[in-house]
C-alpha cells in the first residue's frame, strides 16, 4: 500500500515536558527556527494522510492555536486527565471514528523529535505495507540507550514487546535497539490493540507500547530501523536540545561548505533550514542566519552578524550588524554596528555605515549613509551622501511620516529632517540644518540657529 493511502496520522503533543523546566510546553520550544511541533507536523503532512490529528492536553489552547497556525486542516484532539501515550491514542481514535470508519494504515508520531523527516516516515510506511505487518515500530540503535524503551525481539526478529526504562530488568537494559515512539498500525488492529490497555506499570500510565503485545496476538509486529539515528533523536531537556542543535547545525554548515560556501568557523556559525547561500559567499565567525534569508554569490557576511529573512545580493558585505526583512543590493556595504529594522530596500553600490539605524528606508544606487544616523520611513535617491548624525524625524506623536530626498544630494552633518518633507535633486544642506519645508532641486539650504546665553540661570526646582 502506498504512503499516499495513509488513513490518518496522529501527532502526540499532550505532554508538559517537565524536564525542560519551562513555562511553555516542550513541543513549542524551537529548533533551528521552528518549534518541535511545527517540524514534526510538516514531516507528517508531507505524507498526505486523509486526516492529520494532534493530541493536546497541557496548555491545550496554546498548543492547539500553534498547531492550527502550522496546518489549518489539522484535527485537534483533547486528551482527558488519564495519562499516557496509550490514552492519547484512545482519545484520538475515538474522535476519528466519530468522523467515519478508518481503513488502512495509521501513523503515530511523538512531537519531541525535531529532526523527524518525511523521507524516514515514507520508508517506514512502505516497509510496513510491504512486510504485511499489523503494526510496525520505528527503531534506532544507540550507543547509550538510557531513558528509551527497549525493543525486545524473538528469534525470528519480530518484535515481542517494548520495555520502558523504569520497567526493564538487567538483560533488557543491555539492549541498544530502542523505541522512537513512531508507529504504523493497521486501523482495525489499532482499535483492537488499545481497547484493553492497563496502567499497571511504574509510571501508572496507559502505555501505547503495551498495545503491541495485543497487536502481536492478532497480527505480525515488525520493526524498521531508521537509517539515520539523528532523525529520530528525542529531546527531553535543554541539555539534549543544545547537543542535538549543535550536531545538526554542524551538518548544515558542512552541507553549505560542500556547495561552495566558505564558513570559517562552523562552531560559531548558525544556519537555519530555509536559508539559501550562493557559491563563493563567505560567512565569518559568530553569524546567525535565520528564517528565509538568501545570500548571493561572493557576498561576505560577518563577523558577528544576524540576518533574519534578509536578502543579500551578489558581492554585498554585511559586517557586525543586525538585518531583518531587508533587501541589500549588489556590492552594497552594511556596517559595522548597523541595525536594519524591517522594510529597507538598498540599491546597488550603496552604504549604511557604523551605528546607523534604518526602518522602511529605500536607498538608491550609490547612495551612502556613512555613520551615526537614523533613517526611518524615508526614500533617498541615487548617489546622495548623508552626513553623520543625520536624523529623519518621522514620528509626530500620532503618525509615521515620510521623508523624500532626491538624487545627487549632499546632506551636511547633524541635519534633522522633520517629516513629512520632500527635498529635490542636487540639493546641498549646511551642517546642523533643520529642514521642515520642501526644498526645490538645485538648491543650497541651511538653517541659522541663534545662540542665546542666560547667565545665572537655575532650574525651577533649585529656584
């Protein structure tokens, strides 16, 4: 049977994850830019099950809202106060049965494996269908299986049972093949297998693993070993999260290095899954590349730069800066110590220098904002130079207003543009000017501020 015929997929997301020591559910912690739940749901949804269900309990409303934001077609199942993975599946199957008869395989996956991928799941379901199993367990081999349920097989290699760590004897604890908490059951067999679960174990929970013994009496139970152990590694605490993140990030960096990207220090370079990097780009130490960032060929990023949903064109340089939701044109230089808030658009061969902050600014080709300036809600034409310490005063206390400065302008140091204001092309402004009114093209503008000294003055509280 093809994976396209999955009758249902159930994602288990009801647990608190107490070992995370967190105020939010474990499944909403992030890994490489996405929550655990988001990543697992995406992998499961790629198999196109007829129904995708997520079981919630701890902070149910919060987890449900997140699940719906990841997939608007998800079915939310509320687990009651009876604990255990077995109970979660009972609740899910009861709700799904109310929606119609299930026929075919049902995939069950835990949501604390952030690297669970659709390829592994497809191979599992294909193996299940080809082997004629009534149930199939996804397993992996670990050098240190501490904390995982052990896979106990018979002489023919079929699965006899899964023994949880706290219930295992000495010989069972020595087994290195472990349960990943991912299963495929034939729907009818699953209903039968979960019907009579009991909680006579060290945890007092309804284990889904116990359903395999019932399934074994009614059909063949097999196991499929994940080709890559990293894809099924679970996260129970922040120590494991950190270790898995570091291991995975090293793989991501190695991938890009093999694609022709220079990464000087993979230990301090963090790259999320949706980032794209062009050939011969250079990533210097201490960089965080996040979201849907795109870096062009021959670009240089870093050191110590954060890019979030940024587009960096070919040959551009971004040094010691933070750039969010902005487009940097070819051969443009950004930084050091530049903060680009969302909405900036740079042309080619432009510059935003040291200690510059920008927001919703459109910067023309060859235009330079060298240092110590704030440019917000502004449009600057081509080949204009902005003097140091210049500010576009865009906020009047109620509205954000726009500043337009034309092409070929030379703006003196310490200028203040009080928006809304428009300056034409080829305008020169004097140092310290306050520009409140429109300036026509080919004009020199300055504002004279008279200095007044008040001798013997004291503040009101002192008077």
